[in-house]
C-alpha cells in the first residue's frame, strides 16, 4: 500500500544533513507498516525494536552513548547493525524516554546511522516534559490516515484524478463520486482500507472500525488518571455528535464543569484523535495570528470511524447526495481531513474557519486554506453559488479583492464556485 510520505522518507535517507526522525501520528494510521516497508526496500538491513513488546530492550539505553547502545541491542536482538546500511526503528519509543534523549547523540556521534522513532502516544511524553528532549537534534514527520488520493491508489484507481482534470466526462465524475461515498464508509485507517481492497466486505470493515474505537478507549488508562478517564469517556462519546459544529462543553454534559472537559479534550488532541478548527478573522497570514481560542469546532481522526460510531446506514451514504448525509457533517469531516492530509508532513497541521459574529448579521465560512500566500475560503454547502451568502460576506468584510467563477453542468448535477483572494 503506497503512502505519499514514502517520498519524504527517501529524501531523509539521502540527505547529507540528516537528523534522527520521529514519526508521529495516532494509533493504527500505519506508522509501523510504513517504516517496515521503507526499511526493507531501501536498506540492506532493517532492525526493529518495539519497547512495548520487548521491554528488555529498555535496559540498552541506560547509557546514552550510541556505540554502547548498538552493542547491547545487537546482543539482545541477535542482529548486526551497520551505520549507513541499516535502518534502526525504535517503535513505541515513548515507553523508553532515554531512547528519545539518546537521539541527539546519534546526530552528533554517529551521523551515518539512520534512526527512526515512532509512537502513537508520543505526544504525551513530549508535552509532559519529564525528560530532556533533544531540541534541534530531531526531525518530526507526521502520518495521518490515508487521504482520498491514497485511497484511490490502494483501490487501483489512481489514474482517475488525472483523467478527470484532463477530460470533462460524466462517467468519470459519477465513478469518482461513488468512490468518495465509498471512502465515507471505509475511511483512511490502514487496516480498514487493506481489508476492503482484499474482500470488498463492508461487514469486515465495520468490525475493524469497532476494534479501533475500542482500542482508542482502552488507551485512556495509559495517559490519564482514573478521575480524568471518566471525563474523557464522556467527551469521546459526545464528540461525534458535534462534528463541525461550534463546540460547547455544555452540549457534551451540562452537569460537568468545562474545566474537566477541556482537560479531556486536550488529552484526545494529544492522542491525535480530535482536531480543532479554530475561528480566525483572516485579516492576514499566518491565520493563527488572528486565532480565537475560545471559538472552535472539531473533527475526528477519520471519516470511516466517524460514520461507524454514528451508525449511519451505508445505503444512506451510497444513495444520497454527499452534502445531505447527517446534515452535512460527514462532508465537512471529509474536507477537514483532506486539508490536514495535504498539509506539510513536517508539521502537525492546523485548521481554521471564518465567522462574523455580529448580532443580527452572523456569517461563517467552513474552512480557510492558505495556498501560495493566498487565503482561500472554502464552503461546504449544497445549492447554487448565489446562495452562499457567508462566502460573499467574507469577501466584503475581510476586504479581499476577488475573482469569482461559477460553472454549472446539468449532466453532472454540479455547480462549482471558485473564489480566489489576492494580496
């Protein structure tokens, strides 16, 4: 299964100024699969340590000297490690903080050795700061669920995206729309995609989604106290009902203090399960400079998991307009997930939306995207462009000169409105 991050890993391997790499991402997005595939195809040898499955390896890092660490690892693993020829993979590295601390010394004392660390709960170790992190000596890379493009490649349909841009074809359009609906059901979790590509069985995918959601909930005990876990469980159950809605703690449970739920939300974000969409006035870039921390929406990690939790009948997804499913929430989840997927893989990625919160004159644009120094508003709505009053309000209130283009095609049952802002 091809992941676009493979190109970045090859660049990293060939770089003369290479740093040890920390691969971040939520559990089960495919980190281990990606590194194993990369190590076995791009190196003479691949050596992997999983600190959860092999706790005896933790003792190898009592010393922070690379030579001593490698000597001990080779004894335990009974495998040779050759700098320049071997990829050393330290999986679930957050279990062994000293392994993270040791990364700086690989850069300084053994730069020829290719080292990658990964961990689904790595974010907690970094935020809690219970050890000396090698700032400036480590490079981060972020892996997310398969994007729609990666999903098409996995399904053997990768050429469709190029074809539809080169040719106005109703048949191509219809096929792609059906594949988008299919993606709404399957999502981008690697196990779910692999299963569906092999079996075409939605029931098996459903079982995988259930296991994944159960695994995420079982993880609560790994990063939260008993008191915190009960609030995380409540929030986890309620967050799916508020996908792409203005987030209010009182909607989750009016009897729980917002302070407790905020901590719970922080934990879910650090685990990579929830992504906030912050309001921004969009008066300039970066958009984070005009961020309104108290005003935000959320999306979940993956659209397939979201659909499974909400128990939306697959027939409803396959037979209805995408925007109309669950009042448009799945469509916004899809767009937000795609924007994150195409964000720089060297950054975690942020999502923004615009709102005009003026009494009697509210307006909102679902997403803002910066491309080539341009702030591009994105509306996820049904209906003709002329009804997108919030988009027009954005252009007026943010004072962006703009060019509008609208295209309609009855054969496609599609209207496209392009809105391009200029400095």
